[in-house]
C-alpha cells in the first residue's frame, strides 16, 4: 500500500526537524500571510471549505469552532493546544511534538492570529519529558526567528506561547478539565455549556485543538482548500495518523488517507497477526472504544464509516486482539485503568466503576455465575446513563460492546448454574 505523507515527512527518524529544514519546505509561509494582513474570517472560510475537522475524535469542524471565538468580544482571548495524550496505546501526538514541532507551533500561532488571541498554551502530558524538551527548544528557535513574541513576522501582531506540563492525569485530556488544571485547580470537568469557545480559560473565549489538528492548519492554508479535499473522503478530508498496536506484526504510528479500511490497516500496513495467530476482535478509537468482532474489518476508517458500523474513530488508535487473549482478563485490565483515572467526583464513577471491576475480576477468575454477567451489564448501563461527564459514559463502552459481540464467550467463563 502506497504511503501518503502530508504531515509526517520524516516520521520514524527520531530526529527533530530543525527550523532551517522546516523553512526549506515552506514552513511559516502560511503564518507570514496570516500575520501580515489576512483577515481572520478569510482563514476560517478556507478551513471550512477544506472540510478540516478536529483530530481528537469528535470530528467537529475546525472553522466552525474558531468562528465562535472570533465573533466573541473580549479583552483577552486564548489558544490552547491539547498535548495531554493519555489514551493508552496512542502516541501520534508525541511523534509530531518530537519530529515536527514547528508545524504545531505554526498552527497554534495561526489560530491566535485568526481569532484575535495574543496568548497561547500547550499542555503537554506529564510523561512526555523528551517531547517537552524538544518542543521547548523549537519554541525558543521560533521566538528567536521572530515567529513568536512581539511583532511576529514583522507585523504589528504579538503572540506569546507558554508550555504547561500535566501531572499524569488521564482526565485532563478532556478540554474543560485541562482548563481547570492550567488555572491551578484539580483537573475536573466543567458542565457545558458554556463551551470554551465562548467562556474558556479564566472565563475568556478560548480555542482548544489537539496537536494533530494544529499541525494540519498550515498544511491546509498552504495547499488550499480544494487540493486538501482531494485526499480522504467527503465527510473526512485529509489524512489521519493512526496507532496500530496489540497483536500485530508492525505496530507503530502511520499516516493514511481517511477512508482507508481497517482491513487494509491490519494486513497491508500492520502485517496481520504474528506467529500464525488468528484475530478475534478489534478495539477502535482507543481504550475507551468498543471491542468489536472481525466483521468491522471492512469498515472505512473515517467519521462516517465508523459511525455507521458502531465503531469509534477516537484518537485513531486500533488495538488488535487475537484468540489467545483472555477477554475477561482484558476487560479487568481496562476497567482497572479507568477506576484509577476517575476523578471520583460523581457516584456512578466513584462507586460504579469500582463495583464493576470487582465483578469482572470474579468473571475472569471463574468464580462468577450467570447473574454476575447481568449485574455487569446493569451497572455499566447505569454508569453510561448517569455519569457526570464523558469519562464515565465512555469508560464502560468496552464492557458493553464485549457483552454485545462476545456474550457466548464471556458466558463460558461463569460457573455452571446449580439446578
């Protein structure tokens, strides 16, 4: 399968792209145009025409999100790049931070110029020490060269960018919990609305996008909307960075056009299962995504395709599960992670997930009965319906999807009922 690389020109080289290299391939030209007089509304029109959507999994149109902040009158506006990549098995944003930091910086500053923000933050996952160091060096390079700070690109526009480090909390990947953390409080989600575009950091209008989305901004403006739309599908334009992991020969991060089938990702790029193992299931979109049967393999990996199949696009993570994997044990592992990462603010998460873990442990150890399965489903549904935020509602997706797709297999784990 031919590799299409729009974002990751030298992916896998483990060699950060220098400012000189980035400039040699047209870097910061889009920022120069924006800073020297390109109207914010015009930039948003180009982004909207390109069909660019956020790469965090929500699939929300970038132009529409930025338009909300542009239209708000406020004494201060902010731009935040979410680099708190805490989804297990996902490392695409780390690759961009380490190998293409200037593309991310340029996207952040363009966002600021577009919506009228003069200050930005990038919130980098606490475990990403090497990535944070490399990105910090790139920020210093950009500032010294006039692409950050006062009068960027020789214009009258100022933009300051500050790096903030996370402390290892999965919850802070959610945009409002991230805002709380930057403001110096515990990372807990806020009730929406209002949305950050209207009232975000310190109550001011704030644009929040993740690393991959920001890296696409200069690309779209340089290529033009029409050319950008030629890659991908109608509902999902451009490329997507996917992380392939689990039982697969060639794990790693790959850039593919939106709409590439999961089967092609598994066989053509990932090389299939090693050692003659047979694939049983695929978890799509990260650890909080559904665990699905191999029937999902022919699904186009884009927003429309995943929605139609009941799969998640999410962070672009695909976990391949072979027949030798203990499915009940895997569910225990997943839910123990969510139990540890819950903020504990609401009862469905604080008590419900803990209870769910205990029941799943009984199932995995062979000490459960058929009523245990009914309790597992009932509690998982209750958490989905009553949890305070998306953390809780998403955390039980692996359990409910496994019960739907592999009920007979999980039933084989329970003790025989006494008649």
